[in-house]
């Protein structure tokens, strides 16, 4: 496509739905001509430093030559082939990498389309496992408030039931058991009362609960809550004691984002089922994986159905698997630990001045995640316009202005992002809805 040809914004406005956007009062969208490294180029000429990594997925930036090469080589062989009855090298090699890099008990890999679908698969695994064991009463999930696990129906059913974007679907969704959200901060002392409260829920509900599902260490869309590893350790201990499976949703936290390769490593625990996505392909294509243990996989396979009842058309897509392999290899070659450590320091340095602003409640950083929590919800359309004027791409939500930049971002890039947040909050107080 010729990038010089203007994008038909009016057609877009009148006919195309964007994420979480009204069709009668749509938020503005900005035409992109191309993206390179950690920069987004608009058709109108602006060069924007990317603070979002395309919703946390483009960890190596854009248009990376090694990832481009992986796609191009695979494209010459086959872009897709059905996974039913067939297999191929990219899928096998990817699953080898995933088994090697995830917690040792996770030995079986189910390749799916997207993060939400990987959660659907995880929930099916848990429910079907217990059915295969002849246990029919375990039909619910247990999960913390403020969680977010995706937009499909089973995933929505374990999102926060009151304050989430999916609360309007209550009544249509299965009813699960919700426990209080983690309260003790990552860098704070763990309040043992949280463990006692969790135990009470397990005592009361273990007979009906198949699995506990949680975002390890960081509750993302539910408020960027960085919680104490001992909360996760407590959940693992209680799951073992009360015979409940543990599902860890690492879709947003996996591949180094929190400072460890996977967030469960902060608590030194192993889940029974783990979901990964987003950064899996370096932001190139949609792909996810649900990993589980031999015990669960064999249990399902020896049950009445004999198979896991799921099989997407594009399962194991060769193009996606090929670029995922290249992305993981690039992650390792780039010394991601050092990349994330540098980002962590520069995010702390660059965002800390915002703490002095009257409109800012809290500034917090974990790994390569930086959050500025403000006193009122942002006016997304207005604040986005101001950020573009400062040459940055940041997309806040609610009261959270957050950064999850590509790992290739330089200290100067992060300084620019942090300065833009500080300046916009200082000079344009109207970007916060104060009514």
C-alpha cells in the first residue's frame, strides 16, 4: 500500500469499530504511515516515541530485521496449514523453547489464537480435568477482585465483577468466587491478614472450585496493582492444601516485563496451568499458548472425552510460530535482563518528578512498567492530543497514565516519555476530568 495516499478517516469514523470506542462519539484515531524501532510515524509527519509497545507486545520495537526475516522465510514455505493431523517445524521448535523456558512442571503446550482464547483453554483444562477424575462438583473458578483476563465470555467471567469493563454482562456470565484483591504492595511488608482471609475463602468454597486464576504479581487492566509475592505464595500453598488447580495468566507479564522472565519467579512458585501471549511473537502476529503439567494433560486424555475439547482453525499458525521462535531467540540474544534493568532505572528516574504534582496520587515502577496514578480519570481524547504534540505515544486509561515501552528504548527515550507526562499534567490540567 502506498503510504503517501491519505487514509480515509471519514470512512474509518463511520464504519470501523476500534477497541472500546463508541460508534456515535468515537475517540480520535491517528493515521500511521509506518513504524520503525521504537518510533511510530504518523501520516501527518509526526514522529512519536512509543511508550506502549502496542499494548505491551512489541518488546523489540517495530520492523525488526530478524523478525522480518523469520516471517519472510516462512512465508515462502507456507503461511498456514491446518494443525489437525499435521504438524510443522515452527510449531515444534516454538514448543521446545516454551517448555525449556517456563517452569519445569509445565510440559504440555496448547497453541491458541489470542490471550483471551488461551484463558478460555486454561479454564476448559481445569474443568475437564476434574470431570476426567470423576469429580463433578468443581464447576467454579476462584479469583481476586480487580483482575482482568480478556474479552471472551469465560475470560470475562473471571474479570472484576463490579468495576471492570465487563460488569454489564453480569447475569449472562457464570458466577464464580471472588476474593479480595491483593493489598500489600510489592515493595511493602506482607500483611498476614491477607493470608488468613484467603484461607477462609478456600475453606468455604474448595469443594466447588476447580481452579484459582490470577495475574501473577501485576494486576494489569484492573489498576496496575503491583502486589507482594507472598500473596502468590499463599495462593499456591492453599491450592495444594485444598486440591485446587492454579492458573497463572502471564499474558501481560511474561517475557521479562516485570524483571523476571515470568512473574511467577518473583514468588518462586509453579502454576498448574499458565497462559502466555502478547509479547510471544514480539508484537508481529496474534498467538498465545496455554501450558500445563503432565498430570493434567494425562488426566484429561484418559477421561471420558479422551481429548481436550478445543481446536482453533488457526491453531499453530506457521507464520506466527516462526516469528515467535525468532522473537524468543532475540530476547535471549539481547540480554533482556540488562535491557529491563536499564528501563527500570530510567523509568524510576524519569517518572519520580511527577510524584510532586498535586494531581498525582502515586508513582510506581516494577521491571519495565511505569505508572503515574492521577486523582481523576483522564480525558483520553484530549490527553492523547497533548502527548502527540510532545512527540510521544501514550494511551492512558481511567486514572492511570502508564508506560510499558519496547525493551530497545534508550534512556533518552524514557526521559522524553516521562517529561511529556510531567509537562502535560502541569501545563494542561484540563486533561483530567474534575467534575
